[in-house]
């Protein structure tokens, strides 16, 4: 029976069904966790895992490793480690693309009306939330924050 549950769990976490989000420090500090989670819920995502934590600078650098050569890397990793965040695995069919639509463009001034970044973002860096940009990254990022025992 235990094995059957494990197989169902693995199947539900399969590629295409999950994305990883972080509610970034600025949005947490401004009290936007509740409103953001409400919109995630209304958009039909199931929360498969969630935690409230503060990244160390080293952990933020590891998470954003692909951006190491970008000019904003140091600022971004300092910002992401300067206060608590909420990390969550969100589950839904077509999760990565649907969540990118819900959060909007990277720069809140360019994000579509009603998107999370338009509603709650302050700047291109402090843009309220992270969302995985591919299925492969969703799986990598989900494992960065959560063990199997922390996923439901
Ligand atoms: P995303 O996939 O839309 O989050 O965008 P990227 O993967 O390109 O960038 C990762 C994160 O780096 C963004 O969410 C921003 O917080 C930050 N970022 C991206 N571009 C810039 C920039 O030009 N300047 C600064 N300061 N931060 C940026």
C-alpha cells in the first residue's frame, strides 16, 4: 500500500505538473503573502509543499547559479537573502506556463494588469514572486527546497 502511495505521489509530481514559486522578501515584508496565496489558490494551483525560511547568501547564490555572470547577480542574491521568503511547490496541469501567465513579466512596469508582479512588485529586482521558467528547472528548484518527505 505504502508503495502504491509513493507511485501515485511520484506520478503527480511528474514533469509538467509542478512549478516552484518563492514569495520574495519585499512582498513578505509588505504583508502580501496572504493576497498572493489567495490568487494562487483562485487560479487553480494546489500547494504540494510550502515553507517559510530565510536563505543565506550562499544558498541564494546556489539557487540563482545560472545568473552568476549577469551584472545584477550580486544585488539579486543580497536582496533574496536579506529577509524571509515563502517557497512552495505548486501543482496543476501545465503548471510552469500557467504560473508564468499568472505572475506576468519580470519587470512589474511591463507586467500585464492583474498579474502578481503588476499588483505586488516594486521593481524588476523586487518583483514579488519567482516562478520556474521550464519543467526541468521546476524539478531542480523543487528539490532545492523540499525533500520527498515534505511534499504532499
Ligand atoms: P524571471 O524568470 O522572470 O524571474 O527572470 P530572470 O530569470 O531573467 O531573472 C531572475 C530574477 O533576477 C528576476 O526575477 C529579478 O528578480 C532579477 N532580475 C532580472 N533582470 C534584472 C535586472 O535587469 N536588474 C535587476 N536588478 N534584477 C533583475
